[in-house]
């Protein structure tokens, strides 16, 4: 097989590397060059013919579909140039390059559809910097920032959920989402109504146990990643990490909060007198109420929602790694579990085991809130470690996007095993 040199170019507009053939500078004689004249500083200069990478950036949005179609074919002139100027190149190699270009462009298009655009990245970075600044500079108003983030990001997330197939807005019935709705409702109620100190104390205990315990631990357990361009991951970090930061300000910066809102946050005056057992009891009570309601709904309605075009967190989890764990506990054969996942219809035993594991993980994480309550430095250290874990997960994801994802796409297109390199093509040719 002849040698087909493949170079790599970088598109800064979308952050994409893609392969392309090197420019061919040998002029083509005859009528094929009659149209290849252009004016340059008053002189007619011949154009150097070369293979143009498909889907080049243009100002006209209508050309995008046409450019995308170019990835699937190489022009006849380009093939002739390749055959005439590159020794030993064959039509099979031209087809190989065309397939590589098409696979890389398809991968770039998928990343862009997932939100990897300049606009989303700028918004994500700016929003993260604003949150970090407000956490340190505005301790008395950070809970306002939390409400603002919820009011801006969640409607966008809802719009994406209802447009998904299957629809995903039933995800909001999961405990982590409902706990955030519970917290936002309490904060808004404090602004509007006069709530007795006893009720405020009860809510403070429950919020502290869930926000600095369950939700904080879920950030690491679920592998949340602070991907600036990805709204789904940004919202995941919001609902899991943000409540602990809010509770840190309401508890350890209670002087600043009370000074800014003396008529609202009465709990700042009795934070030091909270009973650890009261924190555990109130948090477990809130979770227990949700648990009974959710299990009842899941058994009566939720288990059959995929048949009507609606997905749930239970079905999403059972199709993933959590489903494999449940299948092992139930001693299900892999092919049986695969059939359940394919049909998206799981038996009742899956519901009971999944919810039992969910309850065990939540109840085991609530005592972490007592560590946060025992020391301000322990609380801020745990938040910092969890934040670093989200950054680490994001760096691993970005490394995959920029370094490995295109290699994976090319290997899939060329049917090369993931653990093999380009030598697999030579081995296949020899066989």
C-alpha cells in the first residue's frame, strides 16, 4: 500500500483538531487551470491547488450543510491531483482519507451539539468566577446568589429536558433536586412571611444535615464535573455543592448574614446551640417523607413512564453501572439484565433493591454534616476537596475531548481495536 501522508490542523473557533492532506503545489496543466487565475496586487497569479479541509468556517450560515456534505466526498479534481502528484496513492487511500475526515467532522459536530461552543464556555467560566468572588466578598448575600443561579440555570435545564427524547423532566423528582427546591422555597418564604423561631430552627437543622452531608457527598460519589460549556454538569454541581456553600455562609458567617438581614435570618442567633442529634433526626425525617412518596409514585406510575416517552432517574440509573450492581445483587444473568435495559422495563425487585441502596447511601452520608458543624475549617476543607474533585473530573473529560476523542472516532470508523494503533491497518492488509 502506498504512503498517504496525513497532517493535522486546528480549528480555533470550536477547538477541534482534524486531519487533512498536505497541499499539492504541482500545477495542473491544460484547461483545468483556466479558472485558477486571480488578481493579487494587480498581477495575475496562479492558484496553488490543494485539498481543502471540509466544513471550513464561513460567514454564511447557509453554507454549513453544504460544507458538511463535502466531508463525505472528495472532488474528482482532488482525486486526480492526488493520483498525479503523490506517488503510489490509490483510490482506496483517497477513500480512507475521506472516511477519516467524515468521522472527525461528525465528532466535532456532536461536541458542538453538546454545547462546546465559545458562547457557552465564556458563560460557564464567567459564572464560576462570579460565584467564587461572591462567596468570599458577599457572605451576607450569597444566599441571594444561590437563588439567582437557580432561577437562571434551572429554566434552561428544564427546556432541554422537555425537548429530550425520551423526556427527562421527571428527573426533578429525585431527592437531590427536591432537596434544592425545598431549600429555595424556605429562603423565599423567609423573605415573604414571618416564620416563628421554632420552625426556623427545625428547618435549619434539616437543611444543615442534608446540605453539608448528603448533597456534599453526592458531588463526589456521582462524579460531578465542572464543565464550563456543559449546562447539565453545571446544574449537577449547582444542586450538590452549592447548598453546602450556602449553609457555610448562614452558619459560620452568621454575623454578616444577620447584619444584612436582621429581620429574616433569626436562626443566625441560635446556630451555636443546635443539637447534633436534632440535625440527624430532622434530616432523616425529611428524607423519609420523600422516600415514602417517591417509592409509592415509582411503583404506581413511574415504572411504566418510559412506555409513554418519559424517562426517570431510576431507569437512567438501571441502564448504567448502578443497574449492573443491582443485577449482581439479584443474581441476574448479564443477558437477562441486558434485555431489561434494552426494553427499559425492570421488575419490582430492581425497584426495591435500588431504593434500599439509595436509602443506605443517604443515611450514611448525613453524619458528615456533624463534622462540618464541629469545625469551620473542617467544613471549608471538605468543600474545597469536593470542588477540586469536580475540577479534576472536568480536566479528565476535557483531556478526552481534545486528545483522545478523535482517535476513538477514527478507530471506530476504521474498525481498529481501541488497544491497537495504525499498525492494525497494515496487519489487516497483509491478511
